[in-house]
């Protein structure tokens, strides 16, 4: 009797077993009905970000990833409210960051400046969220974040979806073209595709001024080593090393033809980089952040607007 307790009801008996399964016997029935387990509703684990409310996270670490002059790329790590919590960033998405560093308002306070950033931390990282930000001399937000001290807070809101993993997974081949900190959405895409064991061929061209400006190289090389369907090609404007394995010079039509999948209905090319690179390869997005018309090298090579996505 210690394994269960019995509760009597009109017309029958209910025995509540220790395992959580309820079984009913009707008094006037020869056999009990089929048993049904009692299960609690599953709720998704809490995440740190909110798409509706600004939330403040504390800066806990910062380090220079590159020593580019005058615009180094710096890693900023922000702690989430709980060490077991994830940020909550579906692929591919970004976050908004805000700070009161704008023009003065009549009440004496400063207006908020808001900028989008794509975290570079792993999509399933727990307890923290990392931003890799190129700090420009005239960048209002990047200068503000760079001046934060460990322990200071920064406001975040998101995520903001760019393109869904489901849409990407429908393609047989992906071509990724990125420059500098434009790597951030690309590494998010690649890591999640292979985390979910998607059988997609992925080819990436990652361009920088020099080898010293390449960020997350060990991480990218490890992805290529672990996944035979992922190919990464590095390109730099200049190189002083005889051992550099990649291209020297700007991305041109010949390099794209060699490294990218050709135009096809089951191919998608993703592009993210500085304005000059975007203009040359695909054309930039419109001021309202819509995709805008396709231009540049990709259009000349026969790709259509449906086969190119600009971050």
C-alpha cells in the first residue's frame, strides 16, 4: 500500500500511483480502460532578450580582436541575468543597442542613439552575449561602447529577424561573402546550420585589409575541419607573409566565379560588409533597410535578386 494511495469516488476507484499515472476502475465494468499518463505542459526556457522591452546587461570583459588603425575590432562580453540562460537569438537575427548620446532635448537630457549589431557568441552560449564591434573614429555608438568600463550597463532589445534558418535550409548551396565585422551574421548562420546537421554546401569568402584584421580565424578553421561541406577562403588587400593561404587583392569577378556557387534556383548568396564592398559586389540596402535592387558584380554574373540576400 505504500506504493500508492487510493481515492474513492462515486461509481469507482481512482488509484494515484507514485509515477504520476492515474488509472480508473469502474465498479460495474469488467476491464479497466486504457491508461493515460498525466504530463505537465512543457514551457520553453527563459531567454535574456525581449523584443518589446529594453533590458540592461553588464559589461564583464573587453579585448581587442584586431589592432587595425584607425579602426580596431573589439570584443565586448555582456553578462546575462543567469549563467544558465541563453540570449534568445534565432538564426539569423540581430539585436538593437541604445545609449543616451544623441542631441540635447529641451529637458536637458540626451536623445537615444540606436544601432543594430549581430552577436558573435555561439547561438547556444549560456550566461553571456558577445559583440565584435569595429570602433570607428567618427562612430557615435562604437565610440560609446568602447569607452564603457567593466561593470557598466548597456541597453539591448531584440531579436530582429533577418532571414530564417528554414528559408536557408531550403537551398542546396549557400555562398557567403563578408568583409571585416560583416562576418558576424555569417558565422551565426554557419554554426547553426551544422549544429542542426543541415546537409547544405556552404562556401565563404572572408575579406579583410590584412591577415591581422581577420577575426575568429581559429573558429572558422575548426568549422571547416569538422564539416566537409564548408569551405572558407580568406582574402586580404595586402599581405607580407609568404605563408598566407588565400587571395591578395580586392574581391573581383574571377574570385567570385571560383569560390561561389553559380547562379541557380537552389542557390542563395549572402553578403555583408562595409559600404564600398557592398556597392562593388551587390549594391547596398536602401535607406529604409529594405533589400533594394541588385547591382555590382553579382548582377553582372547573372545572379537574380531572388538569389542574393544583403544583411
